[in-house]
C-alpha cells in the first residue's frame, strides 16, 4: 500500500455536547479498503466553529484547533509510512495504537532484531548492501553471548564496571 491508501478525517460527536455547546472531536482513520477505526483526539470544539471537518474562521482558537488536527494527521501518516516500510499488513488499529501511545505486544530484543534482519534482507540490492547484511546477521549471536555472559557471576562483574 502507498500513502494515498490512508485517509484521516475529523468530525464532531454532537451527541456528547456539553452545556456550553462544545463537542468532542473524533478522528476517523481509514487504511486501505477494509481497515477503519475511530478515536477521540481529546479536543472539544464549539459547534459554531466547526465546518466540514475543520474549525472555520481566522480566530486564534480556530487556528490552534486546525494546527492540532494537522499535527494529528501528519503523525498518523508518518506512523503508517514507518510501519508499512517494515510490515506489509498495517491496519488502522495498528496506526491508532501507536498514535495514542497504547502498548502493543512486547518483543524481546533478539526477536525484534531477527525481524529487523528479515526486513533488511528484502532491501538488499535496493538501498542496502550484502556486506552490511552479513555484518548485521552476526549481531544476534553476539548479543546472545553478551546476555548469557551478563547472567553469570563473571559477566555481572564485567558489565557492572562498564
């Protein structure tokens, strides 16, 4: 997928307006044709300022709201670009979770590095070299030795002096 497959739009959740007429702003994130999610952007906007997915007018409040919405849109597109560079099946939920700082599944350092090497292999000949791949490929083994050494008494003494 390319970046044109990602759409971020904003709308007001008018059913949750407060006494002063301020409504929460929601974001709708669409990735591809089958992945969609919505979430609150933690902003409240007067209904009178809102038009077609943006705050209307030239007031300081309207500019601040629109700047914040632009930042959220840019962050979502950036996260999608990063994720799609290393994975093929990026969903709207994946982007939302990273955008909102929600925890995803945890990986060990070695499993993450193995994934990095698999993705690096795909880039050899495009913008990576075979020599660099070979250099990276021995690192998990060296890291495993370092971890094993750090769990022994000698290793603990060695690493505590560093």
